[in-house]
C-alpha cells in the first residue's frame, strides 16, 4: 500500500511518499502554501498519480503530550483535506521531526539556502517512516 506523508506548515507543506510495499518513505516535494483549496487540489493530484491509499499528516503535539498552538491549523487542514480526497487521513505525532530533519541536513554539510528548500519534505519523510515502522510492528 502506498502512503503519502505530509508535514503541514504555515508557509510550506512537505510531502513524502512510501514505496508500493508501504515500508520505505522518501521525500517527494514541497508545496508553497497559498490557500487550503489549492493545496488540497495539488495533494489530490499526487494521490491520484501515485495511487496513494492513505495519507499521514504530522500533528504537532508538544513534548509534554499536549496539543500545540499549531494543532488547530493542522486540524483544519486535515478537515478540508479529508473532505476533498477519497482516502483515509491519519494524524500522526510529529514531535521533533523538523528538528531531526534540520540536524540531518546540517550533518550532511548542506548550506542554509538549500536546507530551507528540502527540510519540509525530509520532515514529511521522517513522519511517514515512523508511521510505517510503528504500524508494521502492530500488524506483525
């Protein structure tokens, strides 16, 4: 099963996709956020083109386990996305995914300008990979 991962942000939306077996996530693209309807239309095209059967959206829970301020924006995005796309949409705790993505890119000696262009899609891949690994454990 192919799964799409999303790291939703105020300015950019990182997108990742799994392989057909649903085991390995890879960064795909970054969408510049404009309007929810437009963003969802772009995601819908990706879902159709790639044969995606499920979408995992990073949900920004705090380290203390509570909903962050951003959760209301992400919840609204999930609500609109669910109404426009015919596949299940899952919320997934994204704690520290962007920070981990930044650290990976810094360790790879990537410049700041280039990092800014890829960090969101890498964060989406981290969210998606964690989801794939955890759900595979529960299905075994």
